[in-house]
């Protein structure tokens, strides 16, 4: 199937799931890259308290806060 045919079928709401090779699917710019950041002990303690209050992990809280901040400075 040519790309134009695929696009037309998709745009019209057709089922393209059987055509896609999901083993090769990727999410551009959403690949995970690890970084290590050192924080003073008091910051880690505050992060842990806030994460516990919200019922999320420390990592989830940090990722959320950083993404929020980046969205505000990008505008």
C-alpha cells in the first residue's frame, strides 16, 4: 500500500491497525533518556513529602514539575 492510500484510509477513519508493523513503531521525541541530578538532602525530603501527599513517586513529581516549567518558558 502506498503512503497516500494509507493516509487517505486513516484520515477517513478506516482501520489501519492490520497494515502497521507495530514492532517497528516509535514515538519521535518521546524516547527516554536518563539523567542523573544531585539534590541536597533537604530538597529530596521535601520532594518525598510532596510526592507522598499527591500519591505519586518522586520521579513522577520531578518529571511533571519540569515539564510544566518548560511549557511556560516555551510560550
